[in-house]
C-alpha cells in the first residue's frame, strides 16, 4: 500500500522511519490531495522531479489541516529510505534549491550527529532565498543558510520534532569533529597574513634602501681621498 514503509527500510532511532512524523500530521498527509495524486509509486529517482517543482518549504498550514508538498515528500523519503549517497547528491547539487533543502531536512531527521554537522555546515555559504509557508498560510522570506541554522539549533522545524543531537562542542571534546572555522574567521586570517606579507615587503624594501644609502656614502667617502691622490700625482708630474 502507498502508506507503508518499504520492506528494505531499516529502523531509525529505534523506530519505524515514518514515525519520526507525528501521527496526527501523518494522517493529514495521507488524506491530502497532493499525497494521493503525486506521491503514489514514487521512487528515489522519480521523486527528484517532484522536488524540482517545489516552490516553498513548510509544515502544515491553514489551521494545521493542510500539509505542504515539502512535508509530503519528506514523509515519502522516510518511507523509501534511499541510500545515503542519493541524499548526498540531493544536497550537493546546486540547480534546485528546494531539492537541496529537502535533502538537508531528511538528513537531519535520520542522520548521525557527525554526518549532520559535517554535511549541513557546508551549506552555510548558500545564501539563496527560500519561500517559507507559515501556519497561517502566508509566505515568508527565508535564506538557505538560515534554514540550515534552524535545522542545527531548533527543536521543531516544519512542524516536526527533530531528533536530539549533541551540541557541537561536545563532539569536539570527544574528538569526533574538528573545530569549525567560520568563513569570517578565514577572511580575517587571510587578511592578517596579507598584512604580515605587506609588512615584510615594506621592511625588506626599507632595508634595501638603507643598504643603498650606506653604499652611496661609502663610495662618496672613497672618492675624496682618490681625488686628492690624483691631484697630488698630477702636481708631481708637472714639477
């Protein structure tokens, strides 16, 4: 049946993957027109076509009655449980931003803490705009990096309670994650290196200038005795 989890699917966090979505929301999804018309007989490959048609992210709206297509496709992914490599391809591709958001959301639901941090933090440099459909049915402006930050910090996103993951610093103390260097820190570090390089060049040029002045003074000091000696020799020859 269309509402059953695939037989090959493994339990996630000790339960059926579909149960990550609360029962009341699951029932709303099963009853929705989008689920019946567009999510029947989908596979991990054909689901890409549906995800490419998405125009917003969100959970349920209009009085907690209607689920968004984004949430319907999320539940379908939980049913299918695609290979991790497929989800990573969803996230890595840059053409369809809502497909990337869908892959990031699914990974946050089923992935390990290390995979979540290592993969999603790379999306902090994606500043594309997303449309977010709130509970009142109104669209709000959101950016991809903001959506990723919500996935890493919030307890509930798109009306689904996210599985708990340890804070990043806990994983760093356990040597499971490398300390994260933000893009701003990289820019500051590169700027400092550039300033140090300019300062070294300035010192080298000043040193070369000082050496040149010393050589010039030495040559001038040697010219005086040589001129006097030459004059003396000329006078002697005249005598």
